C-alpha cells in the first residue's frame, strides 16, 4: 500500500519541480527621466472665486420705472441703458428752467440798454449819481439772476439725464429687484447688482510659513496660479498672483492671497470653490520616477532597480517633492535607470523578475 501511494505522489512532485517560471516575480517597470518640476504648495489650497468688482445700482432720483432694458442674468457693457425712470416731471422742470432763463435774459438785455442810456446822461451830468448807481445795481442783479437761471437749467438737464440709468461697468447682471411700474426711492432702493467677471479674482489662504518664499519669488517674477474643480471639461484656467493681504489671520495662522484670472471663457463664476495650484519656483532637470516606485523601509526610502540580467537591486534614495504622481529623486538614482513600479511585495535583493505589460 505504501509503495502505491508513493508512486501516486511522485508524478505530482515531478510536475511541480519543472513548472516553468517558478521563483520569477512578475513586475511593472518604468524609466527614470529628467524633467522640470514646478514647486507648489502641497496640499493645494481651496480657493473661493470672487468678482473683480461689484456694483449695486441705485437711482439718483425718485420716480416710476417706465422701462427695463435688460433681462436679469444678462451680460452688459459699460454705458448700456438699464432702466428708464419716467422722464416727464424732469422734462417739465427743464422746460420751466429754460423759460425762466429766457425771461431773465430779456430783462438783462433791457437793463443793459437802460444802463448805457444812464451812462451817457451821467457823463453829460444830466442824471444824479444815485440814479446812475441804481441803474447799474439793477443790471448787476439781473446778471446774477441769469447766472442762477443757467445753473438751474444745468441742474434740470442733469436730473433729466438721471432718468436713464446706465451700467457703470462691464459685467453680469443679477436678480432684478424692481420692475416696470415700481416706484423707486432715491438713493435707498437697490435696483440690481452687477458683477464684473472679466477678469475675476480667486481668493485663497496659505500657511504663514510660505509667506517669506512667496514674497521673495514675487519680487523676481509673476507667480503663476492654476484653478481646477470637479467635472471640469475645459483646460484649467491660468492666472497670476496679484495680492498678498497685509496681515496674517491669528486664528488660523494663514494669510489671504488673491490671484487674477482673465476668465475670457467665463469658466470661473463668483461664489465657486476651486483647487488652487500656486507655482512658487521650478526644479530644472530633476530626476523623477512614478511615485509607486518609491518604497519606505526601516532605513528610509528605497527603490528596486532592474538590472540587465533581469534581477533587481534594492537601492536607498533621497526623495524630494511629488507632482502629478511623479516623485523627484534627489540622490541615489540616475536618469535612464529602470525602476520597479508594481510587484515590490514579492521582491528581495537579487530576486529574478519578469517584466509584464499592463
């Protein structure tokens, strides 16, 4: 019985011993390369999109809105007509001011004629000094009256102009708060709010320890800023850092920064939250490998190097920053060397491997 069992077991042992590829670990590999790597704040701060400027539109005179010339949410340009306040009271006031001016101008003309006549008679000593002075005072008084009338006409024309309310900036209109037929009180009532979105700001806070480096880099060049957000189907908007707040927030230990984006395609919208990538500087000709290639052991970071004989070597490395799933290797690795990126759990120094494709 024992010999039969041994005979039955022996073929199985023989098949296992000659199994092809036994002891060879399958791995994925990649080549270390040199490239320029941006130095950014990690993790990226969350930013808040705010308008470049915001204007609340008020009326400078009271009255009834006779017409609204835009639809809420519509883009408008500086100078576009937004509202018309009933102009009839202002037109009547202007007509009255012009009529008063014409009347007083006629009286002034007559007073000048009278004064010229009195001047000749005074020179001939046919009228007294009192009569002459009275004539001159009457003419001077009418000159002042005419100047006041001219100012009243100018004021009436301004009030008539105020019946047309125009956009002070390029921007996007918000919700319409007063409609045709509503009575507006000046200047208390807000008619609409306009946000300027070209360009637009993104505000974000960074830890205060970055402040010295940010200020030093800004003295040398404009710092680039990129914004990203979920479900973005366009290239990330690009902007520049333009503002550093004048104080650090004592409660959070952060400082507020603002970046200006041209926002030509209106990708960014006021109130939106975005991830901000602020590039402080750039590492040139840095050796990088895929981040999964770097392992951490008791003695620090290391990578497995694929040798020409299809075995691996464990090599300690000194790493730097990580950017877009790539890690900078500051020491211990040269460009062109091949590193293992997957399958390290089955490896030991000198182990044989087979390179697999993904």
